[in-house]
C-alpha cells in the first residue's frame, strides 16, 4: 500500500467536507429566509424598455422614449405625451419639468405636458430645474458657470455669475418657496471648500454657508432651515447662513443613502461606509429625523434604501425588507420580480423598479 497517498487524500476530503458544510449552511439560510417572507402582489410591467432614465413625482411616472416624454400612472396608462428631442436630458420636480439639449431648454407643465416656456441659454446647458415660481438653468463651461433664473415661462429675471473656478455640485428651489439654493466646490486650494448660497430671484444673495472642515454632498430644506450633510457632520443653518450648533449631529463613518424630500421634516437614512461602495451590502441603518434617531438591522443585505414617511424600504434583489423610524424591528417580503434598480416611490407607495431592461410597478406595504 502507498502510505504516502493517505495524507493528501485526507486534505482533499477535508476541503470537500468544508465545501459541503458551507453549501448546506447557505441553503439552510436561504430556506429560512424564504419561509419567513410574505409574497407581494404581481408587478405591472410598463411599456418602456431599455430606457436609461425613469423619474417619479407625486403619483405619476415619467420617462423619455423615441422622441417623446411620457407620463404614465401606476397601471401603465398614458396620462400625456410630449414631443422632445430624442437625446434630451430632463429633471422632474413638483414645480414642473425641465427638458434640455445643447443650449435649448423647454419648461413643461407637469400636469398636462404642455410646453409653457422656452429658453435659449446661448451656451451648453449643464443642468436645469423648475420650482414653484421660478426655473434655474446652469450653463457651462463647468468651472466658469453662469446661472440663469427665469420665471416658469422662460423669461430671464436674474443672472448669477459668481462661480469662477468652482464646480456647481447641485442646485434647486426650496419647495413652496421662491428661494433658490446652489452648492459649489472649490478644489483649487490645499483644502476643498464647499459653499451653499441662497438667492431670491431679482434680489441679492440672501445667505451663504462655507464649510472648510468637510465635503458637503447633500442639501435639503428642513422645518424652515437648511440642512447640510457632509462627510463628518450634519449641520443645520438658518437662511442667512448662521449655524444652529445645538442641532449638529456627528455622522463620521456613515453615508446618507436616502432622504424623504417630500417631507418638511424629512427622515434620513445613513449606512456605515463599510457597507457601501463597489460592493453594496446594506444591513445596518441609522435613522435620523430632527433630534430623534434609532437603528435598524435588516435580515438581508440590501443594494438600495428608500425613506418614505416613517417607513424604511430595503431592496435586495428578490426580497424587500421593511422597517420604520422609531421601531427596531423589520419584516421581510418576496418581490414579484428580481429588482436591479429602484427609480422611486409614488405618493401611493408604488415602487417603480427595474429588472434588467424592463420597468415594473409594485405596490409596497406600509411597514
């Protein structure tokens, strides 16, 4: 007998045994997850296929396909269609729709799809947004931008030019107000400097916030204040730019994944930096609303989170984890389709999701 063959054979058997144990554990976990899930209703498939940008506002869904901007309801029924350039970009807000290509902007009434305003910006448009009273158009070049503020019919009412050498990161209008905000980044020095400026169209700058301690990546309106989220802190300011230091929250090591922007006091969902990045696997969530916060742990690793009211939705392929702010528990549901991307949630809690190249609508549970 070749006794020298026994030792290698033992190692091979050990490897096979370890593999089988891992496989059994994985299958047992999968069965355990499946046994405690509740299946959701069937999904409604929209006629949109291979569309790159699908947006949700209010109770409707918007997408651009074949030279038309479409508005559909959650059953897939067309509400209106408007002809636009096939290569256009668009941005939907409650105030209206900005649709642009090159130097031309169309302002579209969100209720009926009628083009109510046209703007020839003269330079290439980088982005645009429509508010309740005004619209904003950011034109290039990128590090020497100009912002045109117009009424919703496209008439220019103000021009902002103080953006030499900085990058415009984001801009918008505070909902229900005439106040316009813009966030810029100056990376020319040794320390990147973020600045948030607020303007009332036709008047001078009303406030300015400068942060040299961190990079700010999210701005929102909260209870008549400006809330700025950065890599270290969540800071709260009034409209003049004065910080309310008593409301500062340390968020170092956490990343803001979702915020309910339709709320005057929005729920914000933070996740550990270690669970986001190239391989997103979110299980731990820090929920913050005002001065109240709590933590959730989901039973499955999620690729995307959505905050809606008090609800926390975690999408994990074929599964949906649901929790709520103020509660440390969660429920697990089985999705009718394998979700690869979440586009948004309507006011009636219908999730608009992608599965491959197809777009589906799924009714979500409350909690």
